[in-house]
C-alpha cells in the first residue's frame, strides 16, 4: 500500500510531483489545530511549513504517523518531544536557505542605515517635499561601508553574511559556540567573546537558532554594550527581549533595529510599529525566494521518503527516536 502524505501549505509543484511518484498526496492548506486533530490520524507522513503548528495534542491523535518533514531549517513549530515519545521521526532542511537569508540580512541592514523603507513610505504618500527634512537629518543616515559588523552565530548563514559584508568594505567580528577558522581565513573575521562583539561593533546581526541557551541572548544589559549601534535579527524572535529593544530605541541608546522575526507571530500590533525612522520590520520571509523554496521542497520530500524507506536521514532532528521506533519498523517503501 502506498503511503498517504499530507502537505499543509502551498509547496512548489516540482517537489510535489516527485513525492507523488511514491505516495498519495493530499493538500490540507494551513489547517487550524482543531482541523488537524480531526485529520492527522489518516496520514503516514506530513510535510509542514513554519506556519503549521504541530503541538502535542495533534501528535497524540496521529495514530499512523511515522514522519514529520519540516519544510524549514527551524522546527520549533513541532513538539519534538511528543513526536519522539510516539516514535515519529522529525526532519528539517539545511543549507538550502543560507544564501537567500544572508542576502536578506544585508538588505535589512542597508535599508536600516540608509532609511530606505522610511523614505519609500514618504514618497508613496506624495510627500516629496519631505526630502528637505531628510537632508536636514543626513547625519543620521549612514553607510554600511567602513563599519564594524558583529555576527552572532557563524553557521552557514552567518558565513554567507560575512562574505557579503566583507565585500561591502566592513570589518567582521563574530561570536559562535566554536571558532570557525575557515571563515577567519577567508574574510579575515575575528573571533571575540559575546560581550566584546557587542561592545566593539557598529552593527550586530543575529544569525542564531532558537534554543534555551539563546533565549533573550540580547537583553537589557547586553543592549547597553551596543549603545550607539544597530541591531539586525534574521534568526528567531526569541533571541531578543523586544521590550528592552523598545526602551533602548526610546532612550536613544540603540540607533535602529531591523528584524524579520518576532517573539510572538503573527504580529498584529507591536510597540515597534510606532518607530518609522528607527526600524525596518518584515513578516518572517527572509528565506522566501523561488529558487530557495523549490530546493527546500526537494529536500523536505527527500527526507520524508528516506524515513519511509527505513533509513535515517542526515537531517533527523530527534535522533533518539530510533531507540523508540527503529527505522525498520517505520519502513513502507
């Protein structure tokens, strides 16, 4: 019998065509948790985006489910502990989004320092005469060129950011859990302790995952070290104490904050919205590009099929699951 797989979002067609060679595929687009609880018991596998929550209450109803394949590098939208308890394999994609996210991080940085988003809004609202005001504020408009850029997190995304920032004439400082000699040799990146990166940088870019250790890694005290600088976040919203950021902007200690992620998503209202000059805010889409989405789809499909073939994918998140349910017990293909 062919596996039955649910796709919970609008995935690119070519990866879906590949999946359909081996499984019966049904789209259930962006279901609520209650809707998913009613349907999840029908499926052997599911492919999910970060917009699809898979909490414990869904997993407990997943009688046939063998694999949750995340169409993302992050997997905090899935209750991995609950999945492991039930012998459900959870996979992620890796390496696919690095270039797209790094490019976006540079774009956010330029938009923040050069006030591009702010002046775009003025132009669209017919306030061309406001250019006189912009000229009067030129001292607050800065180039990225010549700055010291601190990168927190030097994985694939952090390295891709470093390469781009080096090409823009910046000095690269970084902090990571371990030294990365390859990027040090390639672009002259200099490793510093976390507090020193904040203290010495003009711009700090967050490229860290969401873990208990990184929760609010940028807090009130560390923002004081970045006084007079800029902060850019393309990691996860939980990296930043947003209330502390608001206070730092309000008090003039932080020149600007650009972020693609928030502590609680989706965002309808936020204190950061009132700052037009000092902020650039986007809706968690740094990785979105036609090329990246297609590549990610193929990898998500590959991970799912690998599990259903009774093999262990390289991007298995919960490796302890093999003790609960060995790969040969998952095999369907």
